[in-house]
């Protein structure tokens, strides 16, 4: 989506029971259609709660469609799949092994999205699993979603139809061509949905990041998991820093992918040399993908700043252009990074590692860099053929 359009309401939602209470409420209030498309859907306590709500929706004659990524949701119970089908729910996995979708190696459905009755949606980075919810074993992973209401959700409904049916949606194309720009009223929340799908030559989220960073004048705040930005993005960040833009990056101290964390740490010295302030969230695993620019523009979604999201996965972000919304989010982030119980700032002295640790960081950074080049070169060659 290129144009911004007005949303009736946009609300920030943080991972935890508030998110899953809202998700269950949306399902329970649905009347006509419900699309749920998700990377990870685990049949644990949280997942079973959502499964039951979906069954109840189907019992009310709501048309329910579920699309789960075959890799991310590989543990989803096949018995529950049969139960859902018997309830009349349309269900399928995206890119299972030995399907024509799996012919494009590594392509994954990585976004997280639910749309009810073409008028209410939840989209962002939060998967359905206990680790994103309040539980007895650990604090929930830090992540965010957006509750969006209004006619703008029609776009997401047709987007889901296109993905579920595996064919181009004429309704989606017509809607995008006929989108009207929002009026000039300041209180309007202007949003646009951005998709990254390299196979279909969609690079919208990366463009949003680069354009907003290059246009930044005062501040940039990035919250990111698996943070391995490419050379072009690093160049834009250093240029912004050199022209006086204050840049803050919040990363995770704990990670579920330790090799990616070591590779990420290799670039810490680069950021610090370029006067970019680094913070680490240490209360749980940070899984969020957010950027705030000049306290008036925000992007939130599933897109990680690394080559997997850029070249392989199907990603969905929402760009929000609204000063009030951006200011609230900025204050929220400031509360996090100034709370030394859950977050700490990194300085050069703290990141002086011994030679063995430095070698590990370099090795894993080099590994991911080489892997990226191999994958990208093969995909480019395939496109040419």
C-alpha cells in the first residue's frame, strides 16, 4: 500500500494477557468472517484458549479461515486440526514440505494478523504461545501489536483472502487503486500497510525504513530483535547520526537464537563509534520490531532488520503518521530504557570482550553474512531464469 488512509482508531497493544484478552474478545465479537494468519501458533495453554474461541465462532456460523506457517507452527496438534475442520473452519498450512509453495526455498509466512468482519484487526509481531503471555515460568517476551478499527481493515481482509486462496485478489487490487487519501484534519490517524515479499518484488517495509531514516531531523528510536541491518541501512543510520539526529536502539540481552545474538554483538562497536546509543532489555526475550522517527511517525510489525525478513519471509508492517500516537509510544519506550531493573545502557567499556568472545562474534557475523550472500545470489539467479 502506497497511500496513507485514515483509521477510525489505532491502539498500541503490548504482549501479555492484555493482548490475548483482546484477541479473544475480537474472536468472540465476530459475526460474519474471521481471518487468522500466524507464523507461530502453539497448542499450549494460551493456544488452546484461542482454539476454543475459534470453535465457538464457527458454531455461531462465522466463516473462519486459518492459515499457519508450516515451519513456525510445526508443533500445532494434528488432532486439533481435525477438530477445527470438523467444526467447519477452513484451515491450511503455508508452504508445507513437498508443496509447490515450498519450491521457493525458505519462504515463510512470518507476519501475525487477525481480521474480523472487515472492520477490526490485530497486526504486529506477537505470536500465539505461552511465551508471549503472562505465565508462571517467566516474564512474557516483549513485543507489540496494533489494534486497528475502521474501513481500512478491508484491505487486510482481502490481503488474507489472497494469501489463503493462493491467487491474486481482484478485490484487493481494486481497493488499492481506489484508496482515497485522508483529509487534512490533524486528529486523524493516518496509516498504511506495508508488505515485504521478495518473490513478488515487494520491498515496501525496507523502503519505509530507509525513507524515514533519511528524512529524520531530530530523533530515531529502533526496537529490534535479531538486529543485523544491511550495509545500506547502516550507512543511512551513520549519515543521520552525523547530521545530529539522536539515535537510540533497544535490543535484547537474552535471545532464543544465541548465534544471531553473537553476530548482532559484533556490530556494537560500530554503533557506539557512530554515536548511536545502545540499550539492552534484560527482563525477558525482546521480540519487538518498532521504529519511531521525530516523534511523529511509527512503524510496527513483523519485519526484522536482517536479511531473512528482507529476502525470504513474507512480512507485514503498519506505518502510523500521527504525532499523538508517536508521542505516547516515545514516552513508553523512555520509561523502559530508563528503568535499570529491566534495561541497561551499553557503553564502550562494557563491550570490551576477550579475544575468544570477539572471535566467536566475528565468526557468527561472517557466517550470517556469507549465508545472506549465498541465498541472495541464488534467488537473483532464479528470478533471471
